């Protein structure tokens, strides 16, 4: 997120500049929380308030995402419809105009051609304008269809409760403010069983555990990465990571590394040499998943247990 109009960084193209060296790869993915639109009519009626949040930045900010290194984003989250259909349409147009692919709408399978591979991306959240997180049979069919179209399949899930009390996996259905936010573990395992090779989680706004399931990496929540005055950044809300993953041609996990990030000041991402984000993921993986969880070695290197 870049903030909320009119509270925006003065230089969006350099806002994530300190992390640019970490945002490199054949594919660079993020969850885009909110919209890129000049629309003014939002779900909050008037201006956003402490009880209603509607997020938007100007469409031209899509160029800043591309300059930062991102090549694809998921729109499957609870803020994609903040400015109704007009906001959605503006966001998709802005992304495509900037050369960024997107995924996450109902039935959407986005295929990127990278080197000699076709990589399918799908996004799921518990909303009618996104791929459905709560209709597991429909999600299973869509993921299986993607696996037939592509060599590798990446699934993004916006799942789980939110906030400092939500760092731990529960193993069951989770809710936030009375809203069903799905069962992250059940969905992720189903996704891998259906053909997913990597599952990337967002939604809780904090880091969560990671595991290797059937030799596929599942990251249950990658926390916040950027948000100009969007978030409280104290404690675990300000700890984050950039996840680097290398996937074998058959989809199996080959290698991974966590680059620790700290959201500084007004929510700007900066490198964290203390390694707090990677250490938190290691701790949560051990406590929540036991032998299923990953280990994190020196330099944030992801290691198998056992």
C-alpha cells in the first residue's frame, strides 16, 4: 500500500527504494491492498474513518510498483472493492498499463511466461469479487485447471484473523470482526493437493509460520511490506520479510531465504540487519507446526526440519 489519498509519499518511485536490491527475481509478487483509482465514491460513503477504511492511491502509482521491481500482484483481498467496480477497473487498467500482471478475480488464472516456463497465478479471498477462499470445491477445480495449463502454479490466499493477536495459526476456521476469514491450513493443503507449487499468504498483517507440505512451500502470512501512514508499526506489526524462493522444474521446493524488513517511521520498508522478521517466522514455525514447520538458518536461509 502507498497510503490513502491525499496522505501519500511525496516520491512514490523511491518509497520502496531501500528494498530494491531484495525485489529481484524471475517473478516479483505482492498482495496489492487497496486500489489505484481517482474515484471518490467509496464503501465508506464520505471520507474513510476509524471504523471504515477505504484505500486508494492515484493510478499513476502503478509505475512506482514497477520501478520497485514488482511484476505481478494479487487483488484478492478485502480492499479491492473499496471504490466499487470503478475502482477495480481503474486498478486493473493502471497495473496493465504499467506492465504489471494481476490476478485474484473470480475464475481468474493469470499465466506468466518466464524463460521456458508457464507459471499460473491465482488469488483467493472470502469475497464475491475474488476467487473464493471459502468454496473449497470451486477453488480446487480452478487450481487443478491451472495446473493443466501451466508448468508451475502459485496460489495467493488472503486468509486468517488480523493483528498482533493473530500471529499464531489456529488449525481451524478464523474470523475477524465477525467475518469468516477461512481456514488457512485447510485451504493451503487443499491447494497443494490440487496442484499448487507455492502458497503465499496475506491478510493477518503480521508474519506467520511457514511449512513444507508435500515438498511445496506454504507461507501463511508475509506480514506488511509498505504502507504510508496505513498501519501501526510497533512490535510485530512492523516486522516483515521478503521471501525468496527457488522452485524446481517439477514444482518442488529447491531453496529459499528470508530477507528481514522493518517498517520504519510512516511505514516505509527498510532492511533490518537484526534479522527480527526471519527469527519470528522461525519461532512461529517451530511453535505452531512442530516438525512440519521450516527451520531458518544463518542469513535467513530456509531449511528443512529433521
